[in-house]
C-alpha cells in the first residue's frame, strides 16, 4: 500500500524527501486519493457484516470497531501527509466529520 511505503521510507529518509521519490510524488499521492475509501466500499463492508454474521446483536459492536479502526487509519494518513507533504496544499478530499456522516448514511441505507 502507498502509505506503508511512505512509512518504510521514513525509516531512512527525512519526511521532506519523500515527495521526491517517483513512487511517492505529489501526483502519485493524488492518484491514491482517488482510489481511497469511498462510500460504496463502506456500504459493501456493511453488507458483508450481515452476510457473514448470524448474531445480529454483534453487528453493531463490530461496526463500531470497524469505524474506530478506519477513523484511526485515516487520522494516521492525515499525519503522514502533513509530515511528508507539508509544503503542499494536498489534503484528503473528505474530513473525519464527512467520514462519520458516511457511516451514518450506510447504517440508514440498510
């Protein structure tokens, strides 16, 4: 994954050097954003919960755990972007609040 590669490079490179690696250029980062988490992916994941778990009382707990993990992952990605691409105006095209709204929309759509 793109951000795992950044983590690996950070062990041997200064954060400001990351964007100069072809694989981790600003253009590559922007391309990665297009493939990054969409509402449809969350909807599919939520449907899979119902498909694979027969105990419906567990589904809300599992869904909350997924939301927490996913939100933590997004926060980590934002930290990497701020650290490695600090002198650019590159930001995720959604906020954590948008993400929470997506979670709520997905739940309502079921």
